[in-house]
């Protein structure tokens, strides 16, 4: 009689976790950023049809990385759950916390089950409130773990490197344009070489509390995204210092390269304030 092969529960869970993590790390990162008027989602996605970011309900959005077929099934189940709860009770009874708990139970049950492989997904459930302090962002991993996120969250790919870059430059109450430029720059700093991402490589959406519609979810088109990113370049170039040698020569002689002398500026001459790279440009 043969002896059945035995694997300890600790080793089994460790192997299943490693399997899920490796599958998630193969993809590109996705970012959720809280800004002054809502929550911004930016994901590197070259497909115009297979979305990583989607709407769940009036004030709720969903973002995911990993295997598309697996997190798309979770998104559809979340939409059905939210619609059923809103239809049976009231639209105000549909909350991000309840949806995140339902997702956590599903992911945890699949991960601990020995009959099927764990889902290779990480998801974010975001709900916008009447004020920035009321915003809620929940991050759920493959094993059903759930965390309440504040400020920003990064998942998929080299998430640690992207999160470190955002942590160095993020500030509370940042404008939408500033948050968008920060997220795009962070996605380009996911390796040893800095990449310049183009609008056709990005998927961008927002939960905007300033919208008058009941549904607060809105996608940002490639044209709008390209305009915002292009407007940030002149401001950065304008802040570059001129050659120090030219400044010294002009200040000492008070004359230009021509024969006509140029008077140095007065001490009380008005100086234009520098441009703010995080100004709230309209979208």
C-alpha cells in the first residue's frame, strides 16, 4: 500500500502565495491617488478595450491588475451585487466597505481552498465622499487580505519602486493636473531606466466629487491627457537656470554683447512669481 504524499499546510499556503505573487508581478502597475476633488486612477494599459479601471456604482470605482479574465469576473459580480442592493433597499445603502468585504470573502475562500488555484489578482475598491476626509480606498490581495489605504496605492508590477517615487513627491490636497503628472512620472520610474509614457499607453479615470451628475466616474480621453502632459513641459523648462557665466558677465559690466550699455535692474523692480507646476488647470 502506497503512502499518500504529504505537504504541510504552511508549505501549501506559502506555495500558493508565491504562485499568485509571481503572476501579478508579470503585469504593469496601476495607481490610485487622492487629489483635492476626488480620486485619480492611472494604469499602464495599451489595450483600448480591456480596461483595468471601471465604474461599479454611483460613487464607486474598481481597479485591478493581474489576469484579466479573473478580475473581470470579480468586477461583474461587484456590479451585480451593488445593483441588487441598491434596487432592493436604497442607493445610499451601496457602500465601498460592503463591496470590499464581499470581495475579501470570495478571494479568501478561493485561496484557502485546495481544489482550485488562487486568483492572480489585486484589486482596489474606491468610494468618494462629500469631502476628502470621507473618501475610502480599499486594497485587496489574492488571499483576501484587505487594507484601508490613505493618500495613494500602487499594485502590480514593480509596485515598491513606483510607490517610493510617489511617496517622495506626493502632497495632500494636490490638484488633478499635478496628481496626473506625478502618476505618469511614477509609472515611468519602475525600472533602472526612466521611461516616457505616451497617452496611448495609459488608462486614466477619476471619481470627481464636483460633478453635478449622480455618477461621479469619468474617463479622461487621450486628447485631454496629452494636453495636460504637454502643458507641464514648458513650466519645467522655464525653471531651468541659465548659464552662471553669462549672468556674472552681464551683472558686472551692465552691458550686452552690443555697443549700447544696458542698465542693471533696480533693486525694487517687481519680479514675476514662478509658475506652480501643480496649478489646477481645467480638464
